[in-house]
């Protein structure tokens, strides 16, 4: 025989007659295979051979023990036959003591053919692998993941697409890190082993992506199997590369369509439009319910599609219905809630968006803004606008980690936002909202007080009130807003906010 036959390789072979280990050494290797109908037909002498019998194991315990001893005395270290799994427990223990690997097999002839392929007919093994790869292409694949699934199912092995950073897609099993780290990226094809696992890989020659490898992997593969998988990987690679390109084109077209739809929706400013509503529903974009908008923009050169791809997995992990697409030099999106979320859930959602932003910062120079919680189609348009304005502020705010939330814009942010953009008005409304009760008298009093340079007497005269009334109202304003009115910057911010909110 030209090569040893490891038991692990035989068990890993797809069409092996449904063989399984019953007793004896699990690390056995054989130099020869003998196939006969009965035990008596086996050669008189064998050195480390595997005996395959087509006849079933005897039923009597003493006959089982005698057969095992005779097979071992002939020099065989392995015995495979139907019904071996049902032999007496004493016979199982005897096989282990004799160092005889006992195998149960449903189809002995198929097992014999698998042995022949692994030892003598490597070309036949390779052709079998290639045929299975070709069969995978007979099924229409919806996308790359579907194609990898077809390959894994037909080969009975794991299939993965990897790059230098890790596993991008996989099917039929999990590519262990220890094995992945053994794969060389500088070679056209490569064979790697680690901890009993083996992988055959080939560089993916794709015009759309570089640095990719297609990997076929499994456990216990022998050298012949591994070499045949290298050829199979080379045959499969062009189809995988083509599928990547097709998916890339489809993704670009889909993002372009979604980006245009979001632009059409925002431009409506919440106005009903049957066509836009239909397109939003077809895409699965919720406009009803409650929404929290966000926008991530570039602080330098940026590929928006690459950014969208980078943050999409993290967005999908958020406890809310997440939607996002490219928009200009960045990404816009929103989280939707069917029911009004409580404050704790909103804070968790904002925290999750901050984590998405921090993750994006590792690869991109970006800034992120988050709008306030709004409801309905009009609210969705409003929170997206707020998020855009907040993102523009965030782009100049390294102190906040390039992340700004409209609801948390303080006095300092209000001052910085006073540049004529649309963020100031909602921020000012949010700041002064505690003064809205009581018919607005507190807000009117505060505005007059600031207009008259914080003079109590002048304010009282302007409003026709007693000075004590003005003093009580200003103290109440300070309590509700929690602002130190003696701070010049605080007074200026409040003054600007009053001018933005109150009609003139």
C-alpha cells in the first residue's frame, strides 16, 4: 500500500458506509485493508491491517470472543463488520484489551470503496470532491451565504470565507481560531492543521474585495482528503468570487434605492404621500410608533457604504427595530418602538447607539448625533432632522467623543449651536419646557427679566406686576431649570433661547 489509512480520516470521509467506532484504539492506522465475506476467508497473516467483513457479527458471546481473538492472532489491528455495535459488553472489553479497533458498519462494500479511495485512488477521491462542488452549483443561490451552505451540504464539511481580521461568513461548521491562525494568506493554496482540525484554502480572486480566502475544513481529515479539498476549493473559488461581485452590485443598488427613499420621506416633512408610504412599507421601514433618529457623518474622507456595512451588525443587536442607510457623507437611521418606551429603555437605546459610534471610531473618523424620541411619521422626520443637526455639532465636539444627543444639549451646546441651524430651536424648547405650565407666565417673566438686564424693578414695570411677584417667579424659574442666574453665560443662553421660542 502506498499510504497509511488513519481511522480519523475514515470517519471523516463522507461516504464511508456509516462506520462508527465501537471499541479499541481511536488513533489506529492501517497499512492494508482486506475485504471478505467471512472471518475464515481472511489472510493468514497481516501487519497492522483492517479487516472488513460483509457477514454480520455472530450472536453467541463465546463466538464473538473467539472471532476477535482469531482476527487479532492473524495480525489485524482493526475489524469492521455489520452488527458490531450489538456485541456483548465482554467482547467490547476484550477488543480493547487486545488493542483491536472494533468498528460497526452498515454498508461494508461502501466502506471498502472509501478505504480504496483514501489509500490507492487519490485521483478518484479528488474527482468525487470536484463532482460534489459541481453539484452545489445546480441549486440557485440567493446570496453568498446560500452558496456556501450548498457547498457545505454537498461536501459534508465546513466552508468559510475569511480575511485577515477573521471569519466573514461560514456554513456547515465553525472554523476554530487556532486553525484559522495557521492559514497562510501569502500562498495561492494552503493546507493547515491544528488540534485535530484541518483546512484547505485558496485565495479568492475577486475584483470587488481583496485579501479573502475560501476555506474548506473538517476534523480528522487525512492527507489524501486534505489534498483533494485543495483542488475542490480551487474549483469552487470562481463561483464564490462571482457571487461576491453579484452581491456587491445588489447591495450598492439596494442602498442607493433606500437612500433615495429616505431622502424623499424627509423632504415631505411628515406630509402624507401614498407612494412614499407604500415604498417605506415594502422595505419594512416602520413610520408609525415611536422613533429615535441618529446620524453618523464623516470628519474626513469616508466611504458611506463601508461605514454602513461596519455598523449594521451592531445596529441589529440593539433592543429595538433598527433601520439605516447611506445619506450624503454619512449614514442616517432610526430606532423604532411599537409602544412608547420608558425612560430607562430610551437611555439603553441611546447607550447602544453610543457603543455603535465608539465601534465605528476604531475604523472611521466620524461624528454621531442622536435626536429626541418622537412619534408618528412627522415625529420620524423631526427626529432625523434633529439627529442631523446634532451630528454637525458633534463634528466640532471632541470633548464629547464626537457624540451629541439633542436631549442632553446643555447651555454650552446651545451657545455653540446659535449659528442659524435648525438644532437651536428644538434645543431651546427642550430647555425651557419646564416653564410651559401656568399659561406661560414664567416664560414671559423670564424673557422680560433678561431683556431688562436682570432688573427686578424694570421687569415689574414692563409687565405691570409687583416687584415681589417678579422675584417669586424668577426664583421659581431657577428652581425649575436648575440654573444659576448669576452666571453670565447661563443668562445669555437663556436669553437666546427665549428669543428663539417666544414670538416677536
